[in-house]
C-alpha cells in the first residue's frame, strides 16, 4: 500500500502462509511463466498499481496478481480481449480443462524463482556507514519502492548493499544506483508506542536520499 496508514495491521493471523487456496498457487505459476517465457509485456508490479483503487482494495493479493497477469498477456497480444471470458463460459459448460506438459518451461520457472542475483559493489556510493541521511519528500507519479511513511524522515546508513537497477523507471529498467541499508527510529516514523522504541531498517536507493 505504499506505506500508507489506516489499512490495518501488517501482520495478521495466517499472513505467514504462502497461500490459502490451490488457485492462488496456480496464479503464481502462471505469472512466473508469463515472465520466464516472455509471454507478456510490462511489469506485473507496476501494472497492478494501475488497478482502479476501489477494485484494488476489494481484491486479495493473488487476485491482483491474476489481474496484472491477464493485462500483461493482453498488452503483448498473447491472448485476445475475449479469450478469458470465452474459456470461463466453456469450462462452466462442462468442457475439460486443457492441460499441457512442458518440462522445459517448468524447469525455467523453478530456476527463475530460486536463482539469486547478488548486487555488485558500489565503490562510488555517495554515503557510507554512519552517515546521516534524509529521505526526500516526493510524490512520484508512477511506481516507486520508497515507502511513504519514511519520506521526510532522517536515519543513519548502516551498510552499502551494492548496485541495483533503479526500479522507478520501467520498473527495473533504470540505471544502476547504490542501495543503502538505512536505520530509522520507530518513534520518528510512527510516534511513541507501548511496545517501546526499535530500529526500522529499510533498503533505499540513492535517488531517494539526501544528506541530513
């Protein structure tokens, strides 16, 4: 939700479960295949943010993934506007669910979800451990990975993670930038709490920060 307040607890009973119904795992698999097999256009994360706000709030996590996956297929031309509705009608009419065995695609999908891609070093990073930084106040028009609740807050760089593609352009198509682990006081971000004070550690791109 972009770090906005008012949407309830982040951690709720059952939130640590990967899925609650079988169809949710199927949506995850479809979304992954669309990416690994280059069947869709655009980024699922950015496209999900184009959903009508009311529909976005009504939808569950995997319902949003399903919507963005369909949009990616439509934008690439992999399927037509009425194909999904047509299949829904046929399945409701008793037609058998089509199946396809493709071990190669399955292997590529598993590899894509388990592969690691370590960040490269950032020798020319503007900031280093111990530097005080402030998160810029901004209102991006499109996708961003900068939490809203951190904008304007001051923290301390705890580590330089390395270089990564700046996600706000594309996303994940922008130039590489240093990424920093920045520690913030929970009181500065959220105010006093009966739980006490703790450190909130955020990984933030260089473009989000300025010297404090």
